[in-house]
C-alpha cells in the first residue's frame, strides 16, 4: 500500500515532459521579447536624443536675434513656438554670462505625468545644450530636457504587442507540446503495459509495437529481444553467487578479506614464491588493550576503532599487498614480493605510526589506540602458511612481553611450542 501511494504522488512522465518543454520554450520566447524590447527602447532613446539635438539647434538659430538684443520676451516666444510642438519638457536660454534670459516648461496636463517623469528620469536624463554663436562669438546657449510622453506611448504599445505575441505563441506551443509528448509517452506506455503483463502474468508472448521515433522503436525492439533471452536469469544467478562469495570471503564490519580468504591467498603466494625464488612476509597485528576499549566505551566504539584501524593499515601497504581481518582485534598483512627484511620492517613501522593520531568515535570523543606487530619472513621463518602465521603470531606475543605498540621480527628462538598467554596479554 505504501509503494502505491508513493508512486501515485510522483508526477507522470507526460506531465514532466510537458512542463519542461513548455517552460523552456516560454523562457526562450520571453528572453527574445525582452531583448527586442530593450533594443527598441535603446533605439528610441538614441532617436529621441538626436531629435532633441535638432530641436536645440533650431531654437538656437531662432532665438539668435533675441539674445543679441537681450530681448527676453522674444526669446520666450521663440521657445514657446518651437518647444510646444516637440517632445520637450523644459527649455531655457542663457546669455553669455550664464544668466537665464528665457524659460519654458511644459504644463502637467497628462494623466500619466508620473509615469512620464519616470521614463524621462531613466531614459532621457541627459540635458541637451546648444551654443548660440554669431560670427564665431558665443552669445549664449540653449538647454533642453526631453519629454517622455511619446516614449511612454511606445513602451505601452510595444509591451502590449509583446504580451499579445507571447500569448499567441504560448497557445501554439501548448498544442505542439501535447503532440510531441504524445509521440514520446505513447510508445513508453505500451512498453510499460507489456512489462507489467510479463512481470505479473509471466506472459512472454506479449510484444511491444513499433514506434515512429527511432530511439523508442529501438528500445521496443531491444525489450522484445530481452523477452526471448532467458539467459538473463543465468546472468542474474551468477551475479548473486558472486555477491554471496564476496560476503563469504570478506569481513562485514571492516570490508577486509577474512581469515579464510587470507590463508587461501597466502598458500598461492607461497607456491608462486617457491617457484620463482622470491621472498614474502606476513605481519601479525594485534590491537593493544582492545578489550578495555570495548568494556569501557561499548561495542559501538569498539567497532569504530576496528574500522579506523583497518583503514589506516590499508593506507600504509602497497597495491600488491593484502590486508585481512583474522578475527576479533587481530589483523594480518601479506607482503609479496619482499626483497629484504627492511621493507617489511618499514611497512610495520608505518602502520604503527599511523595510530599515533587519536581515533574519532561516532559520538565525537576520541580514543588512543596502538598496535603490536609480529613479522615472519618466507622462507626463513616458515615454509607453509600455517608455520609462517604461527611464527608471526609468536613474534607478536614476544613483542607484547617487551612493550606495547612495537614490532618484532621472528627469531630462531620463536619455536612453535612457545607457550602463549594470550588472555593475560590482551
């Protein structure tokens, strides 16, 4: 019941494709409309600025005589005659000393005066200045400010046209999107129905009909081929067997190979080493005071310590080496090939040094752990896997008798009959 509810709440492929296609197309149309509007506004602004410049020149020529005779009335009449018929919101004439001679301002009669002022402030903010020159002498200047009435009318008309085109385009896109989605989702619906019949009723005789779209037709053909391929069951069984084999040969906590896997690899390595005349080494690693960590901090902390130790040991070995968890708090490392004893000793020292930094626990606390390592070399300390592991184990316990957190190479005195006091040393 829960699975059915969750599926019913998910959007269908038809709805997703429809929304995505419609959204992308409308976004593209809106961006194109915005670009056209911006270009149109910038073009109109340039045209308005040029027109204002021509008006200013005309005013300068007309008012030249009034400025020469310092006739304020004539200057105002010249401004009124020209500015009242042009897109000018304010015009002024100044004499050569910068004193105002005449001033004209358009009366605020429009109901959209506020919007016009906004348009003027954003698009016509620059004041146009034209000098009044006679015989090379500057007599004064004309200063004009543009009006935004016609520009506002253009913006309203242009935006209305853009929105109308967008609406018509949206309707067209809606129709085309439905046709496109039906062409994609229809064949997939057929495939889903056949798959449901095969899963529920085991009706392998069902087939998916062909589709007009090449990719979907190919998909249906491949699905029909899969219905004829019963070998897929064999592949599935092989995959499951491989997964089971992996779990049987690996530790579920640390994800490292277990003791059985380690001993099998060790047997093969020793056979190869004997035939090639190579040397190998085994590191037997024990976690110091692990029992006290488990008792004092709990099993969850102990598991976190083991996982961290496994990670740090794996980070110190070579790609050709093998790290395994033998059980409990014991680990082993197989080094092959090993040219001399110094390589095994160096890797053992690196592993011990990797535990110098504390291990952070899941609850945020940290704990300091250390490792004691016994080293056994092939063929000096054993010719068989059992003998080599036994020698490394004895070397590890002899190291514990001396101190914790050190390593020791097996010696001639490490006999298999050496008594182990593992319970007292853990």
